[in-house]
């Protein structure tokens, strides 16, 4: 496997061995299949990983894109994923969902 151009982290709320945080309750994991499908459709070379709680639960679901270092809040719908990926393809952040 080639090194991906982007590594996208989606919060899966784990604290220790249990998913105790809020992102998973806000259905963060439900969006992963859609995210992976969109990445493939757009031909983006990206890897998606789920993470433990990022300690930003009130802003969740949280998603991070590296190497850009974009931290996103309230990634809670396919429309938001589209907005974020549209911006990524254009080479900038989706400002309306960036964490301050
Ligand atoms: S569960 Fe996602 S930031 Fe805490």
C-alpha cells in the first residue's frame, strides 16, 4: 500500500476500552461508510481511522484531516462530509465547520 495523501480521523468516543464519549452517540461512525465511498468516488488517496475520545465531545462528532491539521466539529451529516471534501479537493478548509 502506498502512503496515503490524507489521513482522516473520525472520533469513535473510546475512553479506555469503552465508547463513553458523545461522538458515537451523535452517530459519528454511521458516516464512515459514506466518507469512504466519497473518497473512492473522488479518487482521493486517503486512509480513514477511528479514534478514541478527542476531548471535544460538545463539538462532536469530531473529524480531523492530516497532514493539513484541519479539526472539524459537528460532522453530523453526509452534507457536511461533502462540504469538507469539496473544500479539501479545492485545497482549503471548510471554514464553517473548523474548530476554533
Ligand atoms: S467522544 Fe468525540 S470528542 Fe469525545
